[in-house]
């Protein structure tokens, strides 16, 4: 495998993805994610923090930080006494998580009501950035920002925390799908429809659009997973 230092040329840019101007822990995180998505670290494989630190030319501290983050994001699972392992992709997990996610988002949407003019402007700004973005990880981040901006006025921190935890689970699936299938299930047009409806006070009309947005993503992932799992 190519080391992190070897993968960075004289210009400071990684040959297969840019990693400059970001903290070391994020560079390490990206490097491990890349290996998982490219099957260099296959499902079920044990992750050695010592070997990764040596390979990437960094200390074990950013490696451990990245591994803990990847466990939270659903890429890895931990076994006390044995360390971290690459978590297999699961059709069952997708079927279980997405309906709970859209149900919680609908609950938050009904409590949030119509957005303020400032919040609507921020939603439009995020959606425009999403439309122009090609990087899978950045698209997932922007999509999350848009949904959070829409739902935050619900004022229920516990509900928003549950939504965030479920999105951490599905992040790996969406990232892997966009990276490998070459297609993004994120629809900026659907975002526009939801924003227009809630801004007009038609939350009931926005609810099925929000649900269908997540259903479409789930079905796209399931179709791909049935081919690769």
C-alpha cells in the first residue's frame, strides 16, 4: 500500500485526492476510508493501529482518533481486547435504519414549522453549493447541513441527536454508493420542493416529499447492495 507521505507529491497534493489544508486527523481519516472503499481493507479485516501508523508515517494518536470516529460513523466495529474490524455492508441495516430516520425527520419537520427568511436563505445557499459539488464526502456533508438547517427549529435536541446518530450509520453506505456506483441519490430539486412547501406553511404537503426523498435513497442503495454484497 502507498504511504501517506509517498502519496503526497512535491506540490503537497495527494495524487488520488487532495489532503492539504486540513488537520492531520482528517487526512488520516480520509486515508483509511479510501482503503475501506477500495477494498484494500476488506469487510471483517482487523485494523492494526500500529501498522497503520507505520504505513502512514504518523503517530498512533491520530490513528486512534480516526478509528474511533470511523466506529461512530459505522465503518468499523470494536471488539474489546481484539481491536477494530471493518464492518460489512448490510442490506438488513439499510432496511432497518432508513424508515426510522425518515420517521424522526418528519416528527422534527412538523415541530419546526415554516423557516424564517434567514434560515430559508441559508437552505438555498447550501442547496446551491450541493448542486455544484462533485466530491461524494462533501456532498454528504452538505446534504446533512441542509436537513439540519431545515429541522433545527424543532427545538428538540434529543430528537436531533437521534437523527444525527442514524445519519452516522448510513454515511458509509451513501459514501460507498456514490464512490463506487458513480451516482448520487441526493436530489437538490427535492430539497427545493420541500423548502417551497414549508416556506408557504404547507408542512403537510412537505411531509410525503421528505419521506419519498429518503425512500428513493434507500431503494437506490438496496439495488446496489444486492449486486455487491
